[in-house]
């Protein structure tokens, strides 16, 4: 239990990062009203930030002692 308790914060970071990436992919794929020129770069930036934060969570998950 102590093992999981120490890693719970990083597990939540990973879960929410993946959820943000999946939401952005879903919106870009299924919403035909989105103007890619206006919000495409913002969605790409959001995906990159969520991916980086998720990678940070993954590294810290295995690094915690």
C-alpha cells in the first residue's frame, strides 16, 4: 500500500495527460466546425504539453523511492 501511496500523484498525472491527449484527438477528428488554421496550433501545443507532462509523470513514477 505504501508503494502505491507514494506513486499515486504521478499515476494521476499520467492518467490526466493521456485523457487530455485523447480528448484533443477526438475533437480534431470528429468536430467538423473547428477551423484548423485558428486552433490547430493551439491543439498541437496542448498535446505537446500534455505529452511532456505525462512523460515527466512516467519517469517520476519509477524514480520515487
